[in-house]
C-alpha cells in the first residue's frame, strides 16, 4: 500500500473508529493549527503534494476492499490553499466517486465548495472541523485556516445540495474555547444549518504542540501548560486530562446536541455509554450515502487516469 492505508491511530485502545482507509493527498499542512498532533511526526511545514499521488492511488485501489470507506484528510487537510493549484483532492475524489467508493472528507478548508458537483453524484459525506465561532480566537489557534464564518457558509452549501454533513467540534481546550454558552451557541448554529451529527473531543497534548500553545496563547497558554504538566496523564503517547475534567469540558456540547436532536459521539475519550455516544459511528462514516454501487476489483479500469501523470 502506497497512499491508502488502514486507519490506525497508533493502536489506541480508546479509538472506536470502524475499519476504514486513510488517504492524505498532501503532507504537512498550511493551516498551521497550534494544537495539531500530526506535527509530532511530519514536522511543521506547509502542504506539499505527494509525489506520484494519482499513480499510487490507482495502484492501491486495485488492491483494497471496495466496500471499506476512505477517509480523506486524517492527518493533513485535503483542502489547503495549495489544492487550488495541484487539484490532487479533486482528482482523487472524481476517481473515487466514479467507481462508487465510500468517501468521508475531513477538513477545515473552504475550497471544497468547488467540488460539490462531484460530491453530489458520489458516495460522499463531509465532516468539517469548527472549534469556535469567535473569529479572533480562531485566528490565534488556527492562524492560517479559513475563518469560522466561511466554514459555516460551506456547511450551508453542502446541506442545501443534500450532501450529508457531520461536524467535528474539537478539540475543546481548557481556558481557550471551553465557554459553556459559546459551545451551546455553536451547536445551536450547526443544528440550524441542518447538520446531522457532531463528534467532539478534548485537547490531547503532545510535547511539541503543548509548547506551541504555551508560546502562542500568552497567559492562557501558560495556564494550559501548567494544567497538563500537573494534572496530565500519559495515554498512548498523548497527555490526557483526568476523566472527570474531560467530561466537564465535553458536557455542554453533548447536552446541546441532545437538546437539538443531533446524533453525537466522542473521539478517543473512553466515553462510550449513551450519555456520551449515541451515533452509529464516531467518525461520521455512517453518514455516507450509497448512490453508486461500489465496483469490485475486477470491474474497475483506472489506468486511463495515469495518462495525466506523464
């Protein structure tokens, strides 16, 4: 396997994702979010297109189960500014839609509005990430990502085109985006737009992103750093807060989701009872519609896609 890989967050016993493939057309990420976990293994760099990406994707599609969902954007956003130039995500999405593969897109990018025409005809659902409605705060913690209002507008466009949408309201960061009323307002906004599902989780620190948060958020960053250093518990390479604190942070989102009749789940929190998790999946793969019957390995002919690769 070259670019399609079974999704496996380091064998985390807390991961409840169904079996799926992970696909990232780019490495690095131009959105430069302070809390990004992927920088611990890919470093801090702008989005770089993967070499021979389409060729390698064709290779892998001939060797993978056509019934297993493909999650695009599990570690590097598939819609960074560079996508306007390279169009790797659009080309991959076009191919996957044509052969009926089930696709889940996870992104903060707004360029994906360009590809709604492809999503409409394919087996596609989208799970954008929105951490706050506060534009100033979003600029601090997600400095180069599109502002929340633009992401909400894209969600509205997706819903109006009958593309299933779930939203990742994560991470919830103590002292930063954990105001109860603001979280309830965010969920109410999403419900009003017609969002089907919400998944949420707390900030799980890595040594490198915790230092970035400390430096980038001033006094709040200092408080956050001390909290995780003094109260944090190491779990699978991450620093977690104690369960009780995590429940307190997530409760406003879950409570508001219940109020508005939205499916909800938590991500890698160990909170799997109905109080915290009432959706068929934690990642939103259950939202993927079947508009095109998936073609098996013997039915697909993808070699013509290689012509554009030279």
